[in-house]
C-alpha cells in the first residue's frame, strides 16, 4: 500500500523522520503503526500462512473446503485478509474466517471434464499490507465424467 515515504523521499527527511511522519499519518487515519510497544523501532512481521486441507497430492471431488491456517503476530485472529487460488495464483477467491486461525474457501470443483491436477495456493495480508503466500498444494480433481463410463475398457 502507498503512503509510506521511502528513505530518500521528498522533503529531505532522514529515514527516522520519514518513519515518524508515516506513523503519524497512519495514526491520523486510525490505522496501526509499525511500532511495537516499548521498542520504537518495531517491525510488523508478515503473516504465516499454509493450506492444511486438502493435503498435498490428494484426490478431491465435488465441493471442497480449502482450509487455510493463517496467523499474524500483530493482528487478532480472524482479522487477516485471506485468499485462495485454485489455479496456481492466476486468480484469487476470498476465504472466510472459520474459527481460530482457520479461513475456509468453498471450492466448487469443475464437473464433467477430464480429471486434472489443480494447484492450490493461499495468501494472507495483515492490516499493514504485509502479505505472505503459502506453499503450493497440488491436488487431483476426480470429476464425474458423465457418459464416459460406457467407453471405459476394463
Ligand atoms: Ca503483521
Ligand atoms: Ca474421474
């Protein structure tokens, strides 16, 4: 997100002055600063995110709950922005907070096509726009190949 002034930003501020100015802007806007209490030079770390279901290389069908475990040192549980991609990161769908650190996305797998591999990826952003992308989880969608059964040779 924009708004932060870089170390060589306008006005000839030092890096420290820029940081303080940026924090004042965030406070004015009612947002958090990157400060941790007592340190004055705190770092707002990026969320930790991973897909816990379905598991790597599992076979799925129908409606699948893609469950993401996402947590953050500075954000309360349930307040992260979490998205799931089923195409390796090309397109994203919002996951809804379920409980604890879990966020779920209800994935309607395609029906009527040939079985195929899909690559699940999740990403989570905290309120300071730090973003983390999970490891990819490949899964096989076993579709209902209507009309194909007659031609299957056993
Ligand atoms: Ca954070
Ligand atoms: Ca099939």
